[in-house]
C-alpha cells in the first residue's frame, strides 16, 4: 500500500531528511519520502502492517521534533 500524509511540526529540511532516513529503516517499509516544503510524507509499505508502520512513523517524527504530528 502507498499513501501520502500531511504533517506539521518539522522545523527544517534537515529534520525532514532525518525522518525520511528513519522511515526507510522501519521493517516493512518499501519506500518513503518526506518533503519539507509541501509538508507531505509518502509511505509505501506492507498492507498488513500499514497502520502499525504509520504509528511508528509518528513516533519517529516525535523523536526528531516533539511537536511533530501527522495530520488526518
């Protein structure tokens, strides 16, 4: 499954790059892209574990910036 999300709370492009690198290391993730300018994150991952992976992505974002959150 591939899905795009809006996010908020990352303060710089470097933080977005750190999040993208962390997402790519998550078990089950096929690909990930984080765009600081558009505030958009795209994740492609195993269908069966997708919700779990999105939750892990939110946790990884909070490790980088405490105010990070995935919107709707």
